[in-house]
């Protein structure tokens, strides 16, 4: 059974990488990415880029047309307390989300941004 849980944790971002338990979403937030607009999108993998450029918004309607957005999900494992952050970079287009990139920070890279 332990092997099955480990394999499932690899494919589910809401499963703890430490103990393979299902994690709870403790916070969700939407951000605008003013440095990225249509025709000027570049993939970034570093947490520092997002910490420096995310601008908090309350709803998608606040994001100007042609500007990329980022959804943040903060997870916490109820079993071992491990935390992780998932960022989904997307372009809002006609009430849909054209996903560009999915990032998963599992080693506390975004903690100083979230818990400041």
C-alpha cells in the first residue's frame, strides 16, 4: 500500500511529498502579472521572479485585458504539517483561462512571500 501512495503522490499536487497524505488547501489567491502581456510571455521557474512581480487582485475582472494572471494554492498536510505552493500561470481570455505554466514549490521557496 505504501508504494501505491508514493506513486499517486507523484501525479497529484495535493498529495504530500513527505508522507503521501492528502493535503488541505489553506489559502487561495489570485494575482496579476503586470510584467507579462500577450506577445511578451516568458516561462519562469524561479520563485524569486514571482515574489517580485505578483500583484494581488480580488477577481479576474480587475486584470487588464492582455495581462497574464497567476492563481496560487497553498497546501498544508494535516498529517505531518508539510507545506507546498502551486502557481498556475494563465491568460484570461473570454471568461476562460488559457494555462501557460504550472509550478509547484515544495521546499518553502514561497514561504517568505506568503507568510510575511
